[in-house]
């Protein structure tokens, strides 16, 4: 059950990242630059490649899992704080399920380790 809770939180994060592309989240990170939208999107999407390799290589370690749980909780808090930012568009129920669902799975997972 412990691994299933962790993997559920991780999957919620991955789906959130897919949704982030649909929601054009790169504009939040690169909006202050003169970079083209196309270039910013490509950098944002490609940056997930090494992150996913690192996550997939590290996920069996309990210390990594606890760190990821804490990240998922902090990530949900940051999204709450930025919910009214003009470049953040995660206001749909669909988007919020993945953001806050990941945090719920993370909290549940922390209680099992």
C-alpha cells in the first residue's frame, strides 16, 4: 500500500505536468524574457526529460519518496498562493484534482513510512 500511495502521488504530478503544457505554464516561468513562446514551450517541455529520468531512477529510495512527498505538499501550497496570478490557469476542477490530489497522496504516504 505504501508504494501504491507514493506512485499515485507521482502519477498525479506527471499528469499535472502534462496539464501544465495545455495551460501554457511556461509563460509564467519565461514571461519576463523576450524569448518566443515557441522557444519557451520547448525549453519547458524538454526540461522535464532529465527531471523524469532523475525521478524514475530515484523513486525506490525511501528518502527520495519522503522528499517528493514534501515537494508535492509545497507544490500544492504554491499553487494555492498563485491561484490569482494572471499567468497561472489551473482553475479548473480537472487541474486542481492533480495538484491537490498529489498532495493528498503525499500526506497519506507520509503516514505509512
